[in-house]
């Protein structure tokens, strides 16, 4: 029987990778729901190929663009996932980027047997509420970012008290080992990731290592381990995605080619024994040796790492504020309102400001509405 699939964020990089996998395994999967945000042409193309029953949209402009296509093809447009009735997806891929993905992720859990999440912002901003819904509806959960998927597999069936350290790897971004004036960095330079093909926001985060700071916060929440259990290591080849160092002196790492298709396909299938993703032996015919290189990150070149000291207060609202302020500041850089280094310097100053300290002292995250209250506070700070 075909597995029923829902993809939130089908026009993004994770969504596109998932659909590429499904297109080669049409006998195993049936796409029931797709969603997008602005790329209506790609969304229409995906709908023509996979013929979903539903398209979920929260963008009125996009709804108008595809309305007649959906009527003609008998596809139901919904703007609220709670309108879904008497349906249970076997697998939902939650890959709407930014905090915009939080509510759709929360709302889709009740309709899903298994959730594959590739949205660190949703986890950082609302893991308390996501985990509660997962337990309530008995839904399985798998993180499919390569680092967190690797950690999950490495510590599976292991005693977590035996873990000494977990290293999350970073490519170093486009400016690693380059003598460059960061104040003169252009948008195109910042988003030109040397290994991965990603969206603009996450590419900027990768360039200054802020993505790894957020990934450590995310991992701490997902695996219920303190932040000081995690460290960042620069690994330009992006072949090793996580390293677990145990107290007995043994270390293990997860190695795979730098493609998101590997964690995705291994999460779509319960037991994957055959895949066209493995096309050659570990040593290919053109390679005489294979070296793995690791570097300790330079704190002067990557000041974002200092943000982890602020995060170690272990306050969910602190995590949320770091994430949201960073998102706004990256947008300001992409809009050419600030320079590249200003993203981290302004974030650090704001997190240490009296306004933020007073807000954190008087506000706690008790309800999902408190998340958006903090979001709006951050927005006012930067206006």
C-alpha cells in the first residue's frame, strides 16, 4: 500500500529533494498535500506531476494565482490545516522555513503518523508545544537536517550518560581561510555556499556560523542534553555531519555525501536496503586517497559562537529571541540595510541590552501566543 505523503514547503530545497525521491518511487508513495509560499509556477508544476488532493496556502496572492488551475484539476485549496478531516498522512515533511513554519507544523501533527522536520526555527521557537502534540497524538518524529539526523542515528540505543561530547560539523562557509574585508561582503558572496545548495537566509547563517549556533540549541532541545555537551568543528568537505565522543575514549561519526536526499530517503523508509543514492564505492576510481580534515573554529573570525554563552541561560525565551532577532537581522542584510558583520554584532548588543533583559525577566513562554508576543517585541526592537 502506498504511503500517503504531505509536504509543507514543497517548493523549497527540502521539498524539492523529497519530490525527486518520490518521483523515482511512485509505487511506494502518494502525494496528498503540497504547499508553497511564493513560487506559484513551481507549485503548479509539482501539482501537475503529483496530482495532490489538497494544496495548502496561507498567501492570498498565491491563492489567486493558482485558483483557476486548482478548480480545473479538482484540487482543493485550504488556508487552514484544521480544515482537513478524516485523513491520516503516513508521513509529513515539515519544511516551511522560518518561524512561519511553527503553526503549520503544530496543526499538521494530529493528521500525521510520522513527522520529518527540517526547520530549526520551529523547533527552537516551539519545541515545548511540538513535543506536547507529538505525545498527544502518538506521532513519530525524525529530524532530517543532516546534523541532527546523524546525531539521532549515532546515539540510537546508546546510554546518553556515557556521552562526553557531541561535535556538529560546519563547512566554514564561503569565507573560510580567506583574507576578506567582511564589511564589504556582498549578498551574492554571502549566499555562495561552497558545498550545499540552500536558500538565502540559511546560506547567510552558514557564512557567519550562526546556523551552527542555532543547530546546537536545536540539538539540545531535541535530545534533552545540555548546551555544554555540544561543540562546533570546521570540516570543509561536509562529509562528516556529527561526531559523538564517549567517556570510554571511543568516538563515532556519521559520514555521507553532502546531499539532503540521504537523511530524507532513510526517513521515508523504515528499513532502506537499496538506493540509487549509493552510486560508487567509498574510494572512487579517480581517487588514490581520501582525507578528512577538521579545524577548530577561530572565535575572532566567527564571533557568532559567543552567542552560545548567552544561550546557556537555558531559557526558552532566550533561544526564541536569539532566533527571531537573527532572522530579522539577516533580512536587513539581504535588504542592504546593514553590513554582513553587523548581523552578529547587533544581535549580541541587543541580547545584552536593558530592554531585552527586562523583557526576559517579566515574560515567560507558557502559551503558543507568547511565542508570537516575543516575535512582535523583537520586531519593534529593530523598527
